[in-house]
């Protein structure tokens, strides 16, 4: 894939000095708002865990051991607010709650899968670059 996909949404306007002013990165950019939300560490992990199917809160918490209850709750609420996750409450004692991906949430699995594959393939090179950089900084 080349950068052409990105040029379709870039609002580029020439500035007086001939450079290009890119409005897509300002705080009101809708793309930035979505990427900020789904690109955070916890949301991505929750989405990837829900990719295997419907799960209860406790199962999600066990599958992401370093997430706190508060952060998992916040991530689930945020993903639910954005229409990526459904929450279903069952009338039982105590009440049972399950979470699952919505169709829109499922539509993220392909691009997330590509990103995970890229990260997996490039992790050794990234680790080496970090080690080299850290060695130069010392």
C-alpha cells in the first residue's frame, strides 16, 4: 500500500511560504478522534480479546492481566459509546454481563490483524533500533 490512501482525506492548503498546512492533525479532526480512541493500548487489547467471541468482564480481566478493573471498565464504556462493543445484561443473581463486538467492531479486525502482523514481523528490527539509539544516548 502506498501513501495515496492518506491523500484522499488530507485537507492540504498552501501557506504563504509554499509549505502545506495540514488540517487533519488539529484537535477537531474526526480521523484523529477515532484513531486516538481505538489506538490506545487498552482499547486495542480489549478488541483483540473480543475478537474470539462474547466474553464476561471477569474473563476479559483475566485475559489482560495487567489491566486494572477501572481501566477495563473505562475501555469497555468508551468502546461501547463508539459503537464498537455491545454490552448485554442478563437478569440473574448476581446480574451477568457479557460484551461482544458489534459489526463495526468486527470490521476493525482486518486492519488490526494487519497491524499486529506488521508489529510481529518488525519487532526484532524495532528492538535493535531501540538498543542502538539507547546506546548512542548513553
